[in-house]
C-alpha cells in the first residue's frame, strides 16, 4: 500500500523508539492503528455515499465495451489478407507477362 520496504520500516521504528521511548511506544502504535482504521472507514463511507464504487463499475463496463468495439472494428487482418491477395495477383500477372 505505501511501498515501504523492510529497511525503511526498521528506520521508522528506530526513530519512533528514540523519540517516543520504549514505555509509550505501544500506546502510540495503538493510537496510530485506530487512526488508520478510522480513516479507512471514513473513506469507505465516503465512497458508498458518493456512489464512487458504482461509478467505477460503470467506467469498467464502458471500458470493456470500448475495447470490444475496437477489436471488432480492427481491419488490420482484412488489410493483410487483401495485401496478400494483391501480391499474389501481381506475381501471377508478372509470370504471365514473362511467359508471353
């Protein structure tokens, strides 16, 4: 979530240990845990009230529809087939011309 590695976490814990002290460190950790939980709950409620989740779902559906439409509208395969056919016809015409 925060992309914190082990070394960074260890550094934060050492600094917290020095600043807060070993006696109050568990209290501060519990307080931070509660704070993070409350913030996550507020974000979850805000998403529910604003309809953010529904908007994201609709956006995903629209994206899927656009992707499928683009795949259906892709004419590159038809162009490649037409190019091969044209090259075949040209080579046949060249062979016919050389035979005469």
